């Protein structure tokens, strides 16, 4: 089977024009596909942003006229504001817990080869692959079995489980790029484990943790499948509120809220890029 | 000698044991329980009910098919994006990655809402196609499977691009040069040298985008509408609408096993491929 890869067929005699045409055709095809993909990736964000500034009551694109009236209308949208506040609280708690629990685990996973730690790695990553909706439902059954009712702290714990993988991935990546000799140097100079962690390791992996924290925050703020089962009227979160708005009545206020979310996301992304080198951590 | 590291995982392990493993075990028990209170023995009745019904099986089938289609579209467009990214300078690379991850970080509800504006009967896409004279009557894009695949592909594209990019940028450029020096053209080099070497990244990207596509509840319901039924909405209807928890639990377990099977299959394919190379 491997003969095919070992024994190359006789190469055709190189001609002068052919290779450059081939190189050109490959670049053309890939360039066009990539350009299409980028338009496809970015267009929806631009469309919703422009639509949110419409002066009329229709969601047609391109929007007719320009105004901030729907943004002003958000000031009176009490339910939406309450949902946004809930989402923010949940996402902040989730991020803090993900970092506090995820960072030590990431250190163990990056440094230890014991089977126990390998198994933990697989377990902690599985929420990324398993259907989140099934987990949300399982969590609801479990909470009922325990005789509890879903509330904010339980919602946060559910989010922590599905958002931890993001912190783990970026932190482990940062740890594996860490020069081990730096840690040896610190120890040989008499620093304790804790001092070495605080003064050497932590500053060097801080950008990795930061990028992971940002991703966890966004994932929690955006989570629907877990919140669908663990949030009730009191703890209604923003994505579910918006989802119901879109399903029931296409309200232009929803477009304004969407525009606001897009603007906030972009701002946070730029901040994360400047401070934590987001795009470098995601490579 | 460094201190043992394993205890560092304990806090997170405790949370996962109580908040992830235990709920999944309870879900499994409920799906197998014979009595309402879950104490009167075990039965496979709920599974027989799901697997014995052609309609239910077709929902499972169309969910898996949807994931496969979205993954293929992701790959078709994602590989060229990663390829261009890997060749770009550091600054352009950051800009490109920024644009690629933008959709996945923007709220899924917002993204989907935007697609409704684009795909509607009088939406942007129909306007453009009508304006160019490519179609005579507006296409039905919203509430169609093609629409769901398209939107899922946009949403999950980063999950395909990033793993491929990681492998591509670590690739030794000498290998491709050697292939060219031996007379292979660009396409041949891509097909015989680059693609096999990038296969681990492609497999990882496929697994991630497949897993994300089939559970994308918001996109499936808002773009697909109520008539296109996929497993996440089916589970939700059974659990919340019909309040039939044991049946919904069984469907959830089937769903998870199906996902795991696909992941294991793709992983195995990747391993075998690596051995061949």
C-alpha cells in the first residue's frame, strides 16, 4: 500500500509554461474560494449592523433611512434589559470560575503524563463534542432528582462545565510553549513552587488564560442549550429572550439589540487582541 | 523534582463528577427505568419506541446528514481560507483570523437573525439574484435544508479553519519544494504531499464542526422552522412540550451515542491515514 507513496511515478518533463500556469490556477481557485468564504463569514455581521440603524419598521436590507430610534427604544425594553443583566452576571461568574478551576487543571494536564490526568483531559474536553442540549436536559433531571429547583448558581455551574474547555485549551497551549529552563532556573535560585508559579509561570501564561477567559465569557453569554433547561422566568438570559422574540414577532428592537451585541463583541475582540493577542492564542 | 501535578485537577474533577458525569448517569438511568419512579427494574422499552419508529429514525438520519453536509461545505471553503492564511504575513494573518473567528464569537441568535434578513423571500440574497437576472422568482431559502446547511457552515467555519491552519503553519515548506523540484505540479503537490500531511488538522476540524452543527439548536429552529425537525428540537419537544422525560432521555442517549460513534469513526480514519503516510 505504501509503495504508491514511496515509488513516485516518473515525473513529466518540466515545461516552461506549464508549472506557472498550474501555480496560477491553484492560487486562483483557492483565492476565489477563500474570498467567497470571507464575504460569507463577514456579510451577516455587517447586514445586521446596518439593518439595526433603519429609520423604518421593516427589516428590509438595505435599510431605508438612518436613525437611532430603535436603539433609543431599547431604553424602554425592561424585559430585554433584565435578561441582558442576567446574562452578564452569569457570564462573569462563569468566567471567574472557569479560570480558577481551569488554570490548575491545565497545569496538571500540560505537565503530567499520568493516566489519571490523561483521563481528566478527555473528560474536561467532552462537553465540546457531546450535544450540549442533551447535557442541559440531563442537568435538569438531576436537579429535580435532588429535590432542587433551577436557580442562578446552578445555571452558572452548568455554564462552567460547557465553557471550561476554552480556558483549558488556550492555557495548555501557552504552558507547552513555556521554556522549562526558566522554571528550573527559578527553582535552582531557591524560589519555592508557589513563588515560581506566581513570579515566572503566571506572567508567562497570562495571555493564554486571558484569551481563554474571553472565549469562555463569550460562550457563556451566548449559551442557549444549557440555559434552555436551567433558566426560568426569573433568570431568563438574553439569547433565549432574543430567540423567542425572533420566533414570535420580528421586532426591529431585536435588530437594535443585535447591533448592540455586535458592537460590544467587536470592541471586546479588539481589546482581547490588544491585551491577550487573541488571534495568536487561537492558532 | 517538581511536586506531583495530579491533585491540581481535583477541584475541576469534583465539579465534573457532580455536575457532568452524575447528571449523564441519571439521564441514562431514567431512559432505562421501567417504573415512573425509576426503581422498578430496567427496560429498553423507550429505546425500542424510538428505534422502532420510521419517523423517529428519519429525524436521526436527517440530523446526521445535516451535520455531514455542513461539515463538507465548511471543508470546501475552510481549507482554502486556512491555506491563504498560512501564506499571509503575520499582520494579514491576524486580520484574517480575526475575520474568521468573528462569527463564532458573535452571539448565535444575532447571527441567525441576520441570516433571516438575508435569506427571506424579499431578503438580500433574493434581491441580488433577481437583480442579476439569475432567477425569475424569489427562491425559498428560509425554512429549507439548503438554508440550514449554508448558515451552519458560516457559523462553524472557524472550527474547521483553525485546526487546519495550526497544522499548515507547522508544515515544513521544504517538503512541498522537494515535490515541485521533482517535477510535480502545484495541484499534484497539494493532493499528494500537502493534503496527507494536513489530514490530522482536517480530521480535527471535521469532528468539531460536525459535533457543533448537529447540536446547533438555535440555527436549526430559526432557519429550518418547525417543519424541518432535527434531534435537538425533537428532544426539546419531548422533554418540555410533551413532558415525556423518560422518552426524551432515551433519545438524548441515542443522540450522544451517535455523535460519539461518528467521532470515533473519524478519529480511527485519521489514525489509519497517518499510518499510511
